[in-house]
C-alpha cells in the first residue's frame, strides 16, 4: 500500500537522482518498467543485483548459463553497474535498470520480459519484485545470499515481512554458514551454504597499453594505493603519505574513491595538505612532482592493483562495512584494512589469519604498516602470497552454485527443446 501511494511522487525522485548523476536520462523509462530492447525468443533467466559488486561477482555465472537458446536478463540499480554491464556482459546477456519497486512498474516489467527463472543476488530483495514474480509462478533463487549484522537486526524488527519474502524463494544459496543460519532464523525454508562466489571471480582485466604507460611513467618510485575509499578515509591516506615522505621521498600514493564524483573534493584536501595531485579522469598521468594520483575512473581497479603492491581497502576505517579485498589479493597485493569489515568478515578473518592482511586502526598505524612493507619487499611479497593462497583455498562456490541450480536450468533446456520440436 505504501508503494502504491508513493508512486505519484516517482517523477520527483527520478528528477532528483538525475540531477545527482544517479540516473541516465535516455534510459529512465526502464525505471518505470518500460523496456528499451525487445525480449529475445525462448527461455529467459532474469538475474538481479544491486550494484557493481554484485554484478561483478556473478559475471562468471552469467557466462556459464547464457547460451544459444537461453537468454539472460541482468538488472541493477546504479549507473556504474550499467557501465560495467555494457563492458563485460557476455554475448546473450542483456542489461536493463531494475524498475522502481511500485506495483505498476513491476507488472509492466514482468509482462514484457516474462522470465522463466529469477535469480536474486545477495540481499537486494524488493517486496513488489519478489511477490509479483512469485505470483506468476516463476521460480526464485537467492544467489550468494548475505545477511549482514545490520540487516539481520533490521529484518528481525519486521519478521513477518521478511519471512513472507523469503518463503517465496524456492532455494536460498548462502555465502557462509552464518548467513545460512540467519536466513533460517528469518524464515527461509530451503537453504544451502554454497560459499561465496566472489572468491571465484577472475582477477579484473586491464588495458595493457594503459598499464605500460603508467609503469613507464612511475618508473622505480615506491607505490601504495587506497582502493574504494569513503569520505573521511582519503584525508587519513593523505596524512599517511605526508608521514611516509620522510623515509620515502619519491612515494606515489594512488587513491581510487568508491564514488569517483568526489574526486574534486579529494583534490582540494591534497592541495590543503601542501601536496600535488593529478586526476586520471582529466587525462592526467603522474609526473615526478605528483604526490597523490586520484584514479577517479570506473572499471580500473585491475590497473591500480597491478601498479601497487601495497593496498589499503576502503570502507573499513569508517563505519561502512569494508570493501571487497578479493581482487587485490588475486593480483598480488599486501592488504591493510580498518576494523569495520562486517560486509566481508569471513574473508578478512581468513586473510588476517593467513598473514595476508593487517588490521590498522588509525593514520599512524597505516603509515607504520605501509613503511614496513615498503622497506622490506620480501615481507610484502610473503604477505601478498599468503593473501592469494587464502583466497584460492576458499574457492569453489561457483561450481556448487551451478550444481544447485542445474535442475532448474535443465528444466528450461527441456522446455526449450520440446518447444522447438513442437
């Protein structure tokens, strides 16, 4: 009822998001459930993930299930995830923005796409999407199901609603045993702890020409990076750089903010600290006088991790829950992180235990840990190898996920084969 009453105000919401760069004007109709492409013939699997992290994690799964006679519709809710989808979705996969969770928009979306199977990634569960899809008889499966500490507390306050949502799922594939226990507590009827498919995601790609150019420009300078940083963390990284310059005068620090549109504010902090910045989005490359290189572009963490053997993972010194360290570990980085890593607790615990990551709590600890690794390349290399090994040892979730959903995929293939011969 709330979503019905709120629907007339949707144009105001869209206008505000457009003004903030959070929507694409030429694709805004998709948010109203109006398609911008035709539905392909034959079986269609709908896969929904909230943003970049979720879509990145399921790219290998999409590659496995998209076939000649089975199309995959991928929906997400952010401009950055749409850009990623345009770059990396395999042939046979289509991207659309997920409709606003209002009955009118959701029904319009489902009437056009008529999915035969719906896969929801992690925890982006919208009531109208779930109820309307289930009401049409479409099987629903939760992939890489995640219930964070905060989500668990919040959902328990609305026990009836979350139970009615989870009961609509034919199967819930949880990341960890903790997630599985929480899903069970919240009312999910069929649960398998399949593991975290993010651990099976290949290392992010890189443009070799860009990598060669930056390596040549940086030369023998020591490099550290801060990846997917959040407001408040950049100032700490910049201060750590000031401290480190005493012993590493040629140090280059790369900052890749989680939201690139904040780059101008970060550059102002750099200038206020008496340092020199260069912005990648403006086509600048670091010169000998550059202290902080702001990598304010999308889809280039693969480049950053290949340049910097030492990486601080953002979202962990502020109360965000931490960003995904797996890609950094796969590309040979020694990892530092703050205490707030609830979004990826099990992964960080494994990395810490293996000696592949180090917990830091403030600027002083950050500078000290960076200095330890920069002064002792053998220690940095050992930490990076430990991180790589820890991630590899936990892999295999993709195969378990495919095995769990295979009966549903087989049913689609059989139905398609029968339809072609009818």
